[in-house]
C-alpha cells in the first residue's frame, strides 16, 4: 500500500485503525522519507508538523506541557529531535498497545500479513494517515497536542486528508477513535461500537475491552479471504469468526461482549 503516489481507490476493503501512544523503539529501516508514505499530498503538512515538533522538543518543560506528558516521557520527547534521521520500522510494527496486541501482526503467516497490510491504514498525529508498511520513526505526539504556532492537528490535516480518504472506492471500516476520526470524517464508512450486555438486558459502551475487541475484529477482517462491500458483509465475516455482531444502522455495527 505504500509508495509514492499510491492511491487506495483500488482496495476491496480499507480498515482504518487508530495509532497507539506506546510505540516500539528503534528500527533498522532507512531514515524517514516523506515521499515514500501513503498520500504524498499530505507531505507539506507533515513537514510543517515535523519541524514544529522538533523545535518544541528542544525545550523539555514546554514540550511536556504542549504534549501533555510527565517528565518520565522525556526520553521520548528527546527522540523527537531526531525524527528525520532515526531508524524506521513499518507502522504496523511500530505501534504497540492493546489494539495492536490483539491484531497480533507478528503471528500471521506471510500470506496473511500481505493481505492484512494491503488493507490496513493507521491514523497518526504526525503523519495524518500511513499505510501498515510505511516506515516511520518512533515519536511522541497525540491528536490532542497543540504545537506552538499551529492550529489543531485535526484542522491542519483535514483539508488534504478528507478528499484523499473520500476517494477510496472500496468498503471502509473506520475503527479510529473520535480524536483521530476528526482528522477526516467519513460519512459512508462502517463504524463499530463495542457494547457489554448486562443481566437486565441493558447495554453500555465498553471502555476496558474496546481496544482489544477492535484489534481482534481488525485481524478477522484484514486476513479474511471474503469480499466485503458494505456493513452487512463485514458483519457476516465477523459472525463467522465467532464474534457477536448486530447491525443497528446502514453503516453501524455493534459488537456485543
């Protein structure tokens, strides 16, 4: 999915994931090359954000405040000083955390990984959206961070990212969190809620298992050989994999846990 000018309008299904705050360190790939990333139309904004984040990170107290982190994250802030020269890794390997543990890309066969990485794209506060195999450095920046001299990150990326994602012709399953969905809202995408059912029959939105459930769902959809054109098809694939899924709306699915 990566490569200069690579579009997504030919993929049969696109699974949009949120990033994670936690990231694997290091990387043996070459230095960051913006032109190699998905959606080169975002590169001007990416360069602006990179420069602003690098400049901010030279001032630890100011960076802690802007990034909303404690002094324990200073090593990650310092790492932001070397974003253009640090080693890189595929985004799907770079991001860790609960959702990515459930996705468990490393346990996939070569065929499964190839299918999955051709379908997965990942939201990013630094890059807008990247493909699963795009090589990126470790960084510290979240959707809610405010960089000096810039408007909010969602507003900054939206102008170019929204039309890029809107051009996707295949089924889009948007598993991004609200803060990353705001970078490019997609009205026709399939969205997913994770609900827990109580003994009295009432249901509430799950917080604790939300990420792991969406990671498991992403794995099921990313590795399936079935064709998926809409929410009904997505539900069918998920149910066959043992998930309890209901469809309350044309583009809405509920996973019951």
